[in-house]
C-alpha cells in the first residue's frame, strides 16, 4: 500500500480524496495555487505544496510543476480527481515515466476512449450499441438519403467539426432531407470553416444514463449500476440519482453487461463510467466513456455501500477487486444536488465571491461534500462548484423529501447560488413522478417560477427593521455607557464628559 | 394567528415604513426586552426576537418560528426568509435619496418626518429662510444618536419645529418648499 498520495486537484474532490487517504492511513498531500493557499483541501491535508499562480494553466494544469512536487515529496501515487489533468493520457504517461502510480486507467485505454471516432469503432467491433449512422462526412445528397432510409427517420444532421448546435438539423421526413443537408453544410462552413456533415439517427428527448464500472489490474471488471443524469443545463449535469426511475432489473443487467464489455474491450482498469443515451423504448446507445472518477460518484457509493475512492486506491496498489458482480447489492435511493456559485436570476452566470454566512445541512441520510467554508472567497479562476449535497432514502420518495429538507437547511450567503433551483426541481410533480429527460430542465426553467409569499415578505420587512434596531444598539454602546473606564486616557475621558454635557 | 390579534393602541415608539418587493408596509414596534409588540397593517402581533450572531436573527412571530438572515451582495443588503431573498428598504429621513424617493423626484416640496421618537436638540435655520440642498436644518437626537437633518432641496423653510421639542415617530420636523 502507498504511504503518500499526491492529490493533483482542488475543491471538494480534493477534500474527498484527503478523507479517503486519512481513512486508509495514507498521508494526503495537497497542491495549491496562489489563490488557494487557504482553500479547504489545503487546510485538511497533511502536507501541501505550492505549484504556481492562480490561472489553472500555470498551476493545476502544469504537468511539470505537479510532477516536480510529486517526486520531491516522495509520493508513490497521484490521484488526479476529475477535470484538470484527470483525462490527459500524456500526464498519465509522464507519471509512469517518473515512477509515480497514476490512480486511473492506463494511458493506452485513456487514448482509445478519449477519441470519439476511435471509441466508436472500438465499441462497434465489440458489439456495443452506438447511435446508428455514419461518422464520416456525407459525399452527396443521394448518399444521405440512402443512409437515412437505412437507419430510419427521424435523423439528425451534425457538423463533423461541430458543437453548440451549429450545423445541426433535425429531419423528420425524407422530402426535407436535401434542403436540410444544404442548410447544415453551409451553416457548418460559416461556423467552423468546414462544411462536413454526417448523419445519425435522432434520439428524441433521450435520457442520459451512465453505468459505473470498477476494474482491477487482473482483468476483473464489475459494474455498480446506473446513475440517472438527465437533469442537465447546457450539457452540464445538475442533479443525479441512483437508481434511475426508468431502469428496471432487466435493463440494468443489460446496460451493466454492455458497460463491462465496453471497458474490457479497451483493457480498462480502475474506476470509469460508460455514458448512454436511452430512448423512450429503452433502447440504449453508447455515448462516451469517462476515464476517471465522476463528480456524481457519491450516489453510487450510497446505494452500493462501497467507497469508490478507496477502491480506486486499492486497485492502483495492485489489489484484487474485493467483490464479484454477484456480491454487488443495491439498496435504497440516492440523489445528488450540485451546488454552484451561480446566479439563477441571471442565466446561471458564475457568481464567485466571499461566503459571508454558511449553514451546512446534516441529519439522517444527508451527506455534504464541500470544498468551501464560511469566510472563504470563491475564486474566479476555477469551476464554481461549491458542494455536493447527497441524500439517501429507503425509497425515491424518501430520498426526494430528505433532499428537499436538506436543501432548506443549507444556506450560503454573500454570493449567489443555485440552491433555489433544487427547491423547484425537488418539488416539481413531473420530477417526483420520474418524468425526466435531457430536455426537462429547460422546460422547467421556461415555466413561471415566482410564487409570491406575502407572509415571508412581511417577516422580511420586520426583520429588516430589527436588524436596523440591533445594529444601532451595538453602535451606540459606546455613547450609552458614560462611565469612565480606568484604562482610558485622560484625553478620551475628557472628550466623553464634554460630549455628554453637550447632549443635555 | 387570530387569537393574538388585538386592537392597536397608539402607543408605539418606533414606526417604520418599509418598502419590500414594490410594496410599502407600515411597521410599528414597542419593545420590552426580548418581547416586542408589533403592529403590521393595523393588526397587533406578539414578537420575540433574539440575535443569534452577526447576520442572523431568530424570530417567533405569533408563535411561528422564522430565521432571518442578512447578507450583502455588492452594495445591496439581502434579507432571507425561508430561503427566499428579499430586498428591503427603510426610508430614512436622514438620507437624501430616501427623502427624494418618498416625496418624488419632481416634487419641490420636502416634508421631513421624524423616523423615531426623539428630541430636537438644535435648530439651525429660521422660518422663511432660503436654504440650499444639503444645508443642515436641525439636529435630532434619537436612540442616543445625534442626527443632523439636511435639506433635500433648495427652497424656503415653510414649517419648522421648535428647539427642545420631544417628537414622536412620524411627526413633521420641517417643510422646505
């Protein structure tokens, strides 16, 4: 087992890894940039090393600086967390060359899964279902028609160089195809300087469901069930749960088997996640594989009773998986809310700043993974994730009630947060009925939010007055107490006597 | 809430007009230690208020528990009740902008009222004097604080309170036309 692990990350995930290390008797070693000297992950670590200026490129993404620290501090292994360098195969390779164990998959499997086309080819070879279509540029309208007829309408035209919806066209009927293709090609050319367009079967209002896998270095791979991640904003997950209300025992087994096959086909080791799009008829298609620990791993931990970070460390230390697939049991339901410093009133714009007041929720079934504290200034340089609030219940209903209760207990003052968004989602009848897909959140946000509560407004008005009164009281303490204090100078005492004479 | 309601005697020593969410509420208070008498919209409630720490007050309004939190976002104070943020404004006759918003920007008549009971310590102008914007008119002592009341506009002093008068909240101190 390792004696020391370097944590090449920050924020709540670095804190999560510090905790796992402490529990395993490993020395948790943090790194920090200028602005992060007093960050929670540094305060909680056993050792900490400065790695550079605040911009991530000069610190948390600086491979040389991080490896220099890793070698200097004598860490045998390095945990990359998520984001930053976690999916960078060059970094994983550089660690190996420096003799430091990278806690994650091999650079080779990271490379396969890191490329969309390579991953798709690999998956198709091993019988993993992908969204039907071609991943090469269409040569002619005739070819487009031929492929569309083959995979069936509706189809989606997508720009090969695309992103952000540009060069994308939904085609529901054959007679629309040619016009849509021309439009998509010219839009793609204008947006990306590349008019290549490919065709895929359109999955309408899909769900985004992913499967957690664990693989040791002896070829044993298991899955830990699914996470429902359909509640997204601009492809950013906001709330995740496990199990999915949509996945039954049969679908779970099928998706699990496919996920294990996908991972094994790439020689994958350590923790990873296979993402699928699932249509309303429960067909599922490989989307991509995330070759790292996921932000939303706590929901899986709560329903399986396993510690994923400790499992990662054990696998990296050449241990066998402690359990086989049949040992994995699912119990209860877990929901995670990602609490961000962002303004729900202003298109969820990031809202960094100083947290002047903070109350953390607790009580039955509540877990808070936080990277911040009262008095901490959320920097502008990094992701605005503050904390993950995960609630566990015997049933989905109980998990929802607990989440709502915990969200109500939590308070973060001095900055804007998206806490109010979770109150809306968790009390929304459609969400409570499990009727969600990747379009859910956009629909919820266009519906009317404002529920005027006159009683709360009245109490707020009373409170405004009381804050004023109490504040004036503390301000006037000095003048209210006219008695001379012995420690005062004669000068001060004389001034006070003079002013009190003036008042009367 | 019905049981605790009662007719309101005119005995409150603190009267505030609070603007919240575009509405104006008149709040009258009288304090006895931690216990307060509160009159809101002509209805009387018992109120118990305990400051917990900076920015947090625990309230029991007519037996209902609330935790009021206050934070600062930029230069704006937010009040939180049940996780809902409110922006409250308490027009203060000492503040020029508050007076303007009450009398209306276009109006040239300023009627300055006492916000709290207190004593007129000094009067620096006389009736029919021409005064300038920001000119000190009088000094009001309230809650052991001396507050200089300045003119919100340029004009003539039409009505003026006498030096040494004890005033109640809402009393007219001076009118500048």
